[in-house]
C-alpha cells in the first residue's frame, strides 16, 4: 500500500490536471529557451500560460506578477485584447 501511495504521489505532478505542475513546467521551459529573436507575441502568450498555471496551483502572488508581465508584453507586441482574453477568466 505504501508503495502504491508513493507511485501516486510521484505521478501527480505529471498526470493530475488540477494539482500537477506539468503545464507550468512546460511553459516556464519555453520561456527559458526564448531568445532575442523570439516574437514578442509568443512571449506574451507563454507568460500568460505561466500565470494561468500558477493560479491553478494556488500561487496567486506569482500569478499576478506573471499575468502583469504578460499584459505588458502584449502591449509591446501590440496584441489585440481578445488575444489575451483567456487571462481575464482565471
């Protein structure tokens, strides 16, 4: 039983859509691999996804910072508000 519980714990990060950190890690990795040539609109969208993933994990302070940065990046990239609209619902 203990072994089964350890396996569940270890798999949660990658398989649980509510408690897992898979999405957050994926989007953070994409941001870390960005270069000066990465389009600003893609950076803004990736930062927005980081913020949404942080909210889902209860990381409110970090999420507010990430979503704020995403908003600023979107302004610089001249994205339309509806292109970042999903951020308004999380």
